[in-house]
C-alpha cells in the first residue's frame, strides 16, 4: 500500500488496483477526448458484435463436448462395442487433449489473431464432432475423443483473452460471466435437444446418437461461418476473416474503444508483449494463485463426472431413457438465473469469497442429497437431488476466476494465473472421468461419497483463502487510516504554525508541546 497526492488530499493506491507502468511511449500521448454518450454508443455496438459471437462459440463447444452424455441413454456403449470403464478412458483422453494443446493453441491465437484462430477452431472441432457419428470400436472412440479435445483446446482462454483486449478491467468481469452463460445454456440445451434428436433412431438405418453427433457437429460448422463473417480480429485489424474489407467500427469508434482500454491498462498498449522469467517466478511463487487452482480442481472434477452421467442416473430412477435427457436439463436451466444472481452479488457488493463459498456449499450439499437419497424409493425425491446438484454445480468456477484475477499483482501474473486455472479445469476432467465406474452403478454410492470428500476439501481451501483476504483488507485499511491520520495531523500543525506567526505571544506556551508532537508525527510519516 502506498499513497499519492491528489490536490490537497492523500489518495491511497494499491498494487492490486493500479495499472502497471506503460512500456509503450504511445500510451503517454493518449488522452480522453470523447463524450460519455459517444463511449456508451461505441461500447453498446461492441457488446452486440463481440459478446453474442463468443458466447455462441462457447455454446457450440459445450454441445459437442457434452452430447456424448446424452448418447449413453440410446445404447451408445452397446452400439460402439465399448464398456463403461473404456468410455471413462475416452473422457480422460478428451481432457488430456485439451491440456496438452492448451498452450500451443494460445500461442497460435496470439500470432494469428483471435478472429482467424477461433474461426478455424470452430470448423475443426465441428468437423471432428460430426465424424464421431461414424465411430465403431474402442480405437476410433479413443481417437475421436482425443482429437475433439485437441481441436477444442485453447478456445475458452482464447475467448477470455479476446474479451480482455476489447474491454476495460472493470467491464471484463461481467462479460466473462456472460461468456460462461454460453456454457451453461449449452449444457441445458444439449439435453433438451437430445430428447428430440434421439427419437430419430432408425432414420436412414442409423441409431439416434448418430444423428445427435451429426446435427450438432453440423451446427458448429455453420457457426464457424458466423465467426468468419462477423468476428473482428483486433483494434489494429478490425475486420473479420471472410470480409477483410468490411469494417464493423468507424475510425472514431475504434479510437474511443482502443484508447479507453489502454488508459485503463497501459500494458495493453505495448507494441510487443511477452512474459518474462520474473513474471513466471512471481506467479508460481504466489501461494494464493495455487489455492485458486486447487479450488477449481475440486469443483470441476465432480461436476464433469456428474454432468456426464446425469441422464443415465435419472434413467436409473425409472424414467424412460430418452425422457431422462429432457429431465436432466431442468437443473441446468435453473442454474442460469441462479448464477446470474450470484454473479451480481459478487460484482456489485464485491463479495468474491462469500459467493464462491456459498456456491461450493450448494454443490457439495447436492452430492450429500444424492448419497442419502440412494437409500430411498421415491424417484421424485431422487430427481430433486439431481436438479439441486446441477443448479449449483458450475458457476463457482467463473466466480473463482474473477476472485483469482484480483489476487494477481500485475497483468502478466494475471495472464499466467488465467492459463493455470483453465488448465486446472481441464485437468480436473482427467480424474473426474473415473469417479463413476461400472462396479458402482446404478446408485453410485461410492462416487457420491468421493465427490463429497473432494468438495469438502475445496470448500476448506475457499474458507482459508477468504480468511486471508479479510486479513489483507483489514491490514490495508489500517495502513490507509494511519497515513491519512498522519497527513491530517501534519496539516493541522502547519496551520497552527501560520497562526503562531501572526500571534507570537499567545502561542509561546505551546511551542515546546508542538515541538515534541511534530517529531512524533514526522516519524510516523516517514514510516508510512
């Protein structure tokens, strides 16, 4: 904590809030030369162009990643000739492909540009998803899952990075949650769409899951054209991949949007950006970032496992197999407004830690319900446990990301932390894929118990991090109070000195007392 002069007041600043020193001389020449109305119009236009496209991409990614969970209710294992445990290995290969190619994918995005690279990614994982319809046997199943992970790798951090280049830091948090709505709506829609598509079993002599992969993959490929025609690359290249001569923003709008972002964070104005060894040392040496990484690992492993098997679990309650897909979507639809409320509370009231803790608690309580309800016969009660778990299962992750970003001390550390936590989310899928196994079905008592233990550990980490956060804020407030108090006392003494100069006789008695007090205060100012 330090303090800077601002007129006659002393304004405290924090290394967590103040932007880093610019390294591009151009930044020093930038100034705000627009009206609030101009900025609002330009920002609204950006919201209508950037946000729907990126959210559509996340929606497609979740459709293609999660549709296999719905295929399980349509005799997928029997048709492809694999066991449940082999299926779990395939899910691990999906996550492994994402983790291995996450960094290379983001390096390509930085060199090629988000407009071109994200467009290419949608085409690639859309094609792979489509050709999953033709898989038969364990080898092709493993290969297609790994290829799907490889082609999807980097899309989520790439989307987050793209948002950070177009928006200021205060605006990014809300857009990140909106971006994740694509994931949540994709989870809900995939199961509801599957209910209808899986009824196509027999059309063209193919099983229903064939059409599930083919149609959803084709939709992703079609969405790739939306990216190619409408997603601008960057401020320096504000055109789309397929329309290189069409500009979606005027020169004036680009000037406003670019300048406001650089004034907010001058590091974004650097002509060349690289992360040095010192940044890696700072990031990997910051224990708080590791806590956030393990919070993600604890939340996403159980959630991925439950998401994969939720239609099958609902079916085991006695519901018709295809109806189970529609029923398994209810919790995800409820999750959207609930996550919006949590996001609003977290952002508006700056309650980062409490919202993560509350979300974690709700998630863990869901597995406690499911474990207890395995001993009951009422399928309605059992189904309630599934809906509750789905409602609270996902949104702790983006809330944790927002909380973690505030723990980073500069933009380089923040970028590395973001990469760490996204890779952690996919690493969680590797271990999570083996939680629900064939020797534990259909009630999965062991699986639910494992999830409870993992969530309990993650909840403990979140509580520890919250206590630490409170301690840091109290210490910062105490330092700020001391600095402001000292400055106020010094100003009071200086005012008295002026009075003494005008009335030397009446002030003679206070000279000795003032001398001692000034010495003490000067010492306080130096220490502050």
